[in-house]
């Protein structure tokens, strides 16, 4: 499910291709550490000229202040 934070920022789980085409994002920030999913989303973004960042988060350790 995708939630609007402010007019130009949304947050939520993994976007389907349909969601992506509807929202037409300029940038996607992926926090997953599942390499197969990350690679698939990165490939999709590259093909559709969407800027893609992956900042993998651990499910066991919270991010540090520096992160």
C-alpha cells in the first residue's frame, strides 16, 4: 500500500509496475537487502529512466546516526 506523505513524496511497500506507471516517480529509494528484488527493481528503473537508490536496511540492527 502506498501512502502520501506530502504532495511529491510517497512511502510504502514495493511498487507494482502499474503503481509505478500511475505515480510516474522520478526517484525510487529502496531500503531492501534482498539482492534479487533490488536487481529487478533497479533494472525496471533503468529501463524507465527512473533514478534508483538502494540503501539496504538490516532487519536486526537499527541504522546508526551516520546512516
